[in-house]
C-alpha cells in the first residue's frame, strides 16, 4: 500500500503505518495540486483564461475550506491505508509483496484493472451519496465548492473520505496487487482528480467529435457536476455516465463552447 512499508519491511505499528501513509498521500496531494495551482492560478492565469470553464476564480476563503477538509482526508486515508496494509500482512487480502509471486505482465495489468474497478466504485458510490438521505452527511462538503480549485481534490466530509478510501480494501480484496502497482494507481488518481478540479479544459475540441468522448472524462464534465449538482457522476471515464444516461444534457455543448473560444488577440 505505501512506499515506506515496502522500503522498511513489515515491522511497523499501526500508528507508524498510519503516519507514513498520511505523509505519502499528502506528498502526492500537495505536489500535484500545488503544480496545478501554480500553473493555472499564478503563472498562466491570464494566458489560459479562455480555457477556464468558469471564468471567475474561487475566493481565498473557499480555497482555505478546501485545504482544511483535504488535510482531514489525508489523515483518514492514512488510517484506512494502514488498516488495509495490516489486514494484508495478516493474509486477509490478495495483496502480495514479492514481485516474483506474479508475472510482470500481471503487475501492469493489475494497474489497469484497479483503475477500471476504481472508476466503477467511484461512479456508484458517488450516485449513492447523492441520495437525499445520504447527501448531507457524506457529500455536501464536496459540493460546497461550486467553482472548485485544485485543492478541492480531497475536500470531503470525514464520512465521504472513509467511502473514498474504501477503494483500498476493495482493490486488495478483489485482485492480487503489489503495493507498487497500487502506488501507480494512486498516481493516476491524483493526476485525474486534480485535473478535474483545476477548472481548465485542456482537451482538444475534436475530442467530442470522436468515439473517444465515450471513453474519456473531461474537466468540463466534473466542473459542471460541481456547478449544477446533478449529472456527470463519473471519474476517469465517461462510460458509466453514457450507459446510465446520466451525463448532463448540456455537457457536450458546454465542452464545445469552452474549447471553441478564440485566443484573445493580445496573446496570439
Ligand atoms: Zn457529487
Ligand atoms: Zn469534485
């Protein structure tokens, strides 16, 4: 599950594992959200403005709230990660530590499988958390961001953070996976997650004219989810939203509008 466990072996207490996993998840979060923040909100704020899905930028109070909840999420992810590693060390999951236990091909295939499992897990738990009886406790905090910044990537209520971290044991239970492969999945996760909340559409306009639109999700899709509250529940792929008919009716036209805006003459 976490790099420290890989490096230093299995002689860790639960508290140490929780701390190490929190640090690892935190490094990924601050690194990627920080890069996105620096590029999109500082360095290229003017240059990229024509691709900003919502033209205004979030207030600093909103960003502070997103950061605060994300810090809490890091700790919850740390504890849930440590619990998964502890259970795995005791032989309760299919996680394996010796590379030689499975083929190199499976190592990479397990990354792809875990990404598909996570996409499915996210879509259905996300829809569930939109149920009116569950929304307030689980998902309202994430939707306080109606114009999210990259720091919203982990802005969850504690109850939602537990649900999101549920993917750790789910993946470890359903397939043999090496902690390093899981690390690659988490890398993929943070890149998509941060990109979806940064608020810029970086895909080319032609994406919506090709079958790739059925597969790939876009930042426009997720920003619209924050803006409209309904529709667009997917994470990495647009497959479940297409299959279940849950894309927002204006999703494709909004994408085309954002990606068709001219680059202001001063910046050509
Ligand atoms: Zn939602
Ligand atoms: Zn979101």
